[in-house]
C-alpha cells in the first residue's frame, strides 16, 4: 500500500528514497488517534548523527522511503479517552522509541530501550506491519507512554536534542553511579553528546575533564561549557599525568579509537561507558581492567522513566543543547556539514516555520 493511503490521516515531511541520503518532500499518512494515543504538532526536530548513518544505509538496515528524526518537540493537539498524563496544548517531546512490548523484564525495569520488541521512531515497523516515520514531518500519533512532558522552563528548540543526546549520556551516568558531587568524570569527544554530558555532570557537582584529539576545543570546553580541565589525548605527557585520576569516563566518539590509554586514566573500580556506535571492532588490552577492577561497558539511550527524569532535571538546571536552528529546506546542506563535523553542537530543524507542503 502506498505511504499516502496506508493510514487515514494525511502527513507531510521530508524523506530519503535511497542510499544517496538526499532528502526531499514526501507525502505519507498517520494512523487515527487511538484511545491510548497522543497526537502532536511537531515544532522542532534535532538532527542526530544516527540520522545521517541511517539515510545513507551505513548500518545496512535502511527501509526506504525514510523520514528520519527521533528527537522532536511539539504541542499536543489531541488525546485519546484513556490518556491522563497529557492535555491538549501541553508542550511535549518524543525520543528514539514509539513502542515496546511493555511486559518483558526490560520493560518492567523501565528499560524499554532494551526490549526485544522495541519500535524505533523511524525506520522500524509497528505491530500492524506499517512503517514508522520520524520527526522531519508535521505531525505524529504516539502512544502516551512514549511521550515526555516538557517543563515550561525548557525551550522546545534547544531542548529537542536532549531526547536523544541528553538521555544517551544522562542514563549511564545515573545507572553506573557516575552522578555524585565531587566525582571526576572524563568526557571523550566534544560533539552533540559530549557537550551535553559536560553540562549534566557540572550540574551534578562533578569535576569534568574533556578528553579530545582537537586542541581547538580546549577553549570551548572550559570557557563556554564549564569543564574544569582539558586533556589532549594525542600528547603522551598529558595522558601520563592523568593516569588513575578519574572515577568514570563517558566516551561519545562514534569511531574506532584507542581505548586502553583511556582505561588507564580510571581509578581502581572506575567505569568507562561507550556510547558511540560503530560496526568496526575495537582492540582492548585486558590488563588495565584486571589490575584495577575497572569496568568497560556500553549503554544505549535510556528508558522512558529516565527520559522524563532527565528532562525535568534539565528544566530545573537550565540545561539545553547548543544548537544551530535551520529550515527544512536546508536539511541536505546540514547533513553535509554534519558529516564534516561542521556544527556546534546540534542542528535543529524549525519544522513548524519551514515545512511547506509541495
């Protein structure tokens, strides 16, 4: 069935049709608002690096046509009869998930992101076999469980990237106990995830060291984001001086990088959490883990309970992403710039003011 007719409600957005990743206007449809659903008018949508990987089929699982976008905010326009958390007019957001089984051990532990039947916000399939389309579009219908309420103190444009970048760093910091005042946290990579990690850690009262291969980022890390120190990982003397000083490290780099030197920066029992996604294998020496009882782990976004907690924390502490607001017509140029790392630190699409039906 054609995307325009598989559901009753007309929708419009921009989609990629093939692995070139070029996005263009796309007419499709959304389901009617069910009794457990919330319909929202999408106002802003962040551009995540995973959007770029997905539209170019770099992970080998692309389903075209694809409407990307899994960090978007908007206003509720309709609620189902069973919906009690939201009302028409509420400011809300949707992140990386729009469904899960709701009954497995992961779902019961508020970790819907690890549910075997987790439904991604785009490039996935609903239980009825229809395709999920993301936030580069005008409207969406979502089960209320997967909708997050935004506090009035948190702007919808600068808050949108928190629904992916924010929860991706906040969740492992909480789950691995790397959120205590006075702790020393290393943040590897100062991009979309890394700059938000610095802000959360500082708000938690932690000492933060940004670890990077780019000398130009030192001023940004310390002067603009409030990091306590900066460590250039390509300088052996700096790395040597920092051995055994950190309680935890969050690595946000989505590429193969040297892990063993970073593990040595941890204190005994320290934890290094890998967040960046790559299909390439890593090489890790075991002795830094064995000799110091250090932990090397990974983490993938977070559950809905943690996401709401993260958004509330961000609102309380005035934490937002640093963004460049662009129109939908600029999205292909934004993707090209993102591939070059030419953004500080997140593109956000001004959907409501720039999405014009063709």
